[in-house]
C-alpha cells in the first residue's frame, strides 16, 4: 500500500480508501460481512474509512461503528451530511441547524466522540458559504471533527468557498471528494487543477465507474452487477452513452491484457496516478471484491499505458456527462439560462 499526505493536513492516508456505501441495505451486506471487509481492508494497509449518514439511512454508519470498535484511533474516519434524512424538509442541506444535528446523529450511530473528516455531501445552493463554514468551524473547535471537506462540488464553488473562508476568517475545506474514473474524466478540466491550486486532498469516488471497469461488464455478456439491478438505465447498452462506455471498455481491456494487468488494476492505477488525487475510494460489496481491489494497491502505470488510455478516452472527457452530480444548475434548468 502507498501512503500520501491528505492535502496540507499532515495526515498520512492510504492510496486506497474503504468506502462503506454498500454496507447495509444498499449492498445487502450484513454486519458480519461488513466487519470482515473492514478487517481485511485494515490488514491490507487501508487506514481510511468513508461513509455518510444517507447510506442506507444511517445503517452504514452503524455497521462501520461496530466494525471499528476498539481500534478507532488507528483509522482516519470520515462521514458526510447534506442528503435528505427522511421527509422533514429541514433534515437536509448545509444549514447550521441541520449540520449540528446531523453530526450528533452520525457520532451516535458510529459510537465515537469525533470524526476525522466531516464532508458536505453536495453543494447547497440555498445556503451561503458563510453559514455552512461557520457551523463547521464551530464543530471543529468543539472537538467533534478534526477537519472538514466538500464532496462533488463544481470547481467554481470550491473556489468560492475558499474565498468565503478567507473573507470571514473561518476554517476552510481541506478536501474534495469528486467522482473520477477513466470513463468520467471531466474533473481534469477544472476541479483537479483547483484542488491542486488550493492544496486540497482529493478522495476520488467511483474509480471503477459503478462496475463498468471491474472486468465484469463486457461485450456479449449479460450485465448482472448489483448496481445494474437498481440503476438499469445506466447499463442499458441501447443508450448511446452506455454504448460509448462499452466500446471504451472493450478497448481498455485490450490495453490491460497487453500490459499484464487486470481491469481493476488499470482503473485504480489510472486514478491514483493523477498528482492531484490522494486516494481512490473502493466500495466492495464482498470480500472477493475487496481482495481484487487491494491487488491494485501498488499498481503504478507506465507512461505508455497512460498514453494508450488517453487515446481511448481523451483527457477531460465524460462519456456520460448526464450522470454527473456536480453539473452547474444552469445547465440543468433552462430557466436559469434565460432572461
């Protein structure tokens, strides 16, 4: 396992981090299975575990808490808030009112008195940067969080938040957690350069592109991944964007074969090769998935392999731009583009 410094915090983190989204009902993972995955990940050198309150409505946090009991101090523990937690209209977002409550709820579920990294799961257009950063700064001063970061923010919002922190003399986001894979390279255009400019640690989620780069999805095979069961539209090869992804996967598979790599090694090695990326978040649903992903921990792709990837999916290109979560609102709502 390789280790890198998380932004400018001085904290050393593994180049592969364990994402716990599949713990609980989303991945149909039991507590026993989740604990076994955590055990194996830690044994393999992983020292970061990332979850969120919204993952299986808090069940993921509860499972992580039980799995890390007794060894909390050896783990960089991260969670998130913002996404809806129930039908109550104020149980979501980036307001002080909600973040204070949401963190207390997360700490209770995790069974800890603090988290190392608390992340705002999405940018909240209804809440000012000053409001959110002020709440996070106070939570840090209270000792309930050590650092705070953003997740899936557009580049211009990352910049705006950094300036707001400076203007109002508040703590700043020290990390960003964007989606990034060979098939979704759009963040190379703006987000990653901005992260480097401001010294942010980057924890990249979905490096296997929801299973497209796992080796399980190939031409002529029935798609049977767990993600395809509840997001079938993202795997329907009659959809042009999905067809483009499948064509790219076939070409990438040949590159991997010629380099003596698995598709997982190619995919994770690509993400961790970018100088702005600190860690790639892996989200195994089973122990077999975890072991296949840990096998990529020390993969360093040579220049010729990275060049070959660039010819298949050009730098800065998203093959499925409509699937992104950081698209500026004006691109989604025509009313915001017209006087």
